[in-house]
């Protein structure tokens, strides 16, 4: 075998080794953030709960889809009232938000022991890791007990312990909160995704589906939260990060510059921030609660 043949074979072997090494590296890189950010969820046998909102005919007139009744979020008491004359319904934003969460769970290997629950019916369930989608009494209770970074006052989302608050300036804008907290009693993670309106909830869960690897790389097991903003004409796919807290440690930003750059590129500029800060000049619709 001449030197040329040896060189060709060596090049092929080297290429294969490089490709295999890169494949192993990316597989390990993908596993690490899921194990860190989804502790007690990824690959665990513990049940994972996902809470969604449901609505019913507010006027209780027994109407179905024609004519379309006025729907409202179900209360805790409605579950114990006599047989419903109208069906429970779920908004399209709620369904899309649920799809985003299930997509992420599937990507990190969680395909079993997932319970889909209603926030008004199972409001006292806290014995498992969970995702709470949409504003509800259960989300409010989580804000009270899980030592959150961001919380909701009834008028705005605000960052504790500062007075920095966020609310859309007009009906054309929406905002959403995505936050990872810890149940102080059980130690299980509690994820909350809620918006000022339904589109904000959808944008918050989309942020998780889009950047969960970056969040896992930069935060590991630590709790964090972010506010996302969007314009209705652009849709939730074009949402961007208004606020990310806390800022990742400088060493993680240095070691994982690619992940940090992706998040920085998704952040809104300071010149656009007034469109989503408090003291709205135009009336906005009530939050998604």
C-alpha cells in the first residue's frame, strides 16, 4: 500500500472520528441542560402534572355553540354545582400552550406519567412537579408559597423585590411570564406560564420550547424567570424577551457564549421597552385569569 492510499484512509478515519466525536458531544450537551433545568421531571418516575384552564357558559343558559355564549374561567365552586348544562371548553391559546409544554417534555424523555388537570378542580394538588398554564387561583397560590422572582399583583407583572413592573401599553400588545419556582414544602419544581391575555401565555410556553437548552446551560438547577412581549400583528412566534432575571453568572456566560448570545439576540432593545412598561396610556383587556 503506497503512501497516498494510507493518507486517504487516514483522512477518512480522521473524518469519521471527528464526526462521531461531535455527535457524542452534542448528545451530551443536549442531555445536560435537560437534567439540570428539569430536575425531578426528566426521566423521573414521579408523576408530572400540567394544569390548564377551562371555561363554561357564564350565563348558565344551557347554550352550546349556536349562538356562541359568553364564556368565563371556571371557579372552584362551579365544580360542586349541579350537572352542567353546557360543555367545558378550552381556548385555542391554552391548547397551543399545552402542546408546547408536551413537546418539551417529549424532547427531554418524559413521555409517561403525565397528568392533565384543571386548575379549578385540582387546585389543592401540590404533591408533584408541575406546570401551571394561565392565570388562576392556583397560580396565585404558587406566587404566595413558592418564593417567586416575578409575581402578579392584579394590575401588572413585577419583579421582586424591585418596583420594576410590566404591562402592555395597548390592546395590540401582550406580555407573558415564564417562571421556574420551587415548592418550599416538597422541593418539587413549579413552572408557571401566564399572559396578560391568552396570546401571552402561548408566547411564554413557546419561549420554553424554543430556548429550554439555553436556559438549562446558563441556569442549571437555579430558579429564574422571564417576561416576553409580542405584538398581535406579528403573532406569538415573533415574541421576544423583555426581561430575564437573574442575569446568568458571568462564568457561565463566558463558558457558554453561544447560548448566551442566542438569548441576548432575542432581547428587546431599551428604546422599545416603554411599549411594555407600566402606566399604560390605552385601555388593555384583563389578564388571562
